[in-house]
C-alpha cells in the first residue's frame, strides 16, 4: 500500500506531525466550509452540499450499547445516508465477542481495530489503532473529504497523525468533559484539572473544527484557549418519543405507586460527573414529587444509598 510506507516512516518522527497546527487558509482550501464563528438556529437541508466522503473514527463504540452518545452517532449515520454521503467507520470493542460485532450501520461498513480496556471505567474499550493501522488502510482506500473523530480518548491521536500526514481536514466532536472527570475520579492527583486542559488544548488546537454538545461547553472550551469551536445541536426523535406511547403501568412503576405525583425522570449514566446528588435538595422542597433514575454506572450503588428514604 502506497500510503502505509510513509506512515510507518513518519511514526518515528511523530513530533514533526504533531507540531503542525492547521491555519485558517488550510480550512478554506478544503472542500468543506466550516464556520465556527457563525451559528444558525436553522437546520440546513440535507442536500445543500454535494455528497461527501467521510471517515468516522469513534471510541468507545456506539454500536453495542445504549446511551445518548450512541444515539447521536446512529442518527448522524442515518441522516448522512439520506444525504447520500459515503462513510466508512473505524471503532473498537474488545468487550464483545468478535462474532457478534456489527459489520455495518445504515449501509456503511464498520471496521473494528485492536484496543484495550480503560482502567478507570472497565466497560469501555479504547484504541490507538496499533499495530493494525486500519485507519490508514481506510483512508488510503476511501480518500475522504473529511475525518471525523471523537474526543477525548486515544483514537484522536491516531486521527491527528493521519490527518496531518495525508492532508485531510479534521473534525473533532467532544463528548466527555475531561477536566470534570479528572476532578471527580482523580482529584487526589495535584494539578489534574490543569493537566486535562493541557491535553485538550494539545489535541483540539490541531482540529479544523471542534463540535461540542452545548453552548455552555463551547464557551468553556473557548475561554480555556481552544480555537474553532461550534455547537453540534441536539434533536428529538419525534417518531420514537411520541405521546401515543404513554403507559400508565410504567408511570405507576416509576412513581413507586403514586402516578398522580409530579414525576422527575433521569435517563443516563450514573456517574459522579452527572451531579445527580444535587437533585435531592430540590426533591425535598417539592411536595408530592417523585424521582426515578434510569441507567447504570460506577455511582449506582452509592446513589441507591444516598436517595434511600427520599421519594425516589
């Protein structure tokens, strides 16, 4: 393969690649228009631009578990398919039997590369795409207009390297707030938040565009020195989430047999960074209110004990 030889050679000189920071002119020369400074409240039509070729590098995998993060990528692929874009996916999942790993999503092929289990959260897999270099093989075959990689993680560094070597525009989407995780899970290490911000600046300054999931997160990243940040807006699946699915039996279960009470529901990961304990003070000030937490995570047992005796 023509590309792999220079890739392997440049691995020995990764410092040269990592020192490159894309300029505004680089972005303008690309076939993709990215304007982080101007956000619009109107969703553009799917076929406003000609179909593109995209290499999606995503970790942890969104294809074998249920979460808001997973749903975001599944819907993205669904609408890219409707728009006529061509996508190939690189991901990692060392937790699932290889025979059960999905091979495609919405008609797009999925490649799984070798990875490892993250020590602080052993239900997810991460990767640097070594030794297989499947990302390089996809890029050589597809010749994409764009690399889209998730952050934070380890695959982002492989994507930075590939993008610089092959001169491909790089989009990063930011899904887990690293400084917050550092504070909550590694707070005993002095300077952990500052180090997390350094890591983010190092990686995201090398992206042509960073997408975050809220205006508040955009403002925080910009305030901490990360350039070219915009919001990847949320949406609601009005087919799945429809009042016609209202279920009295489920409401009765969620409200602990008090279906007429005001019901608050949280669905998601049960982790310290979600600050779910803050809800108890609100719950105690609201008469006839109930709380139902749906999900799992490292704080599940702690939350069960914390909310014991509350209307939850």
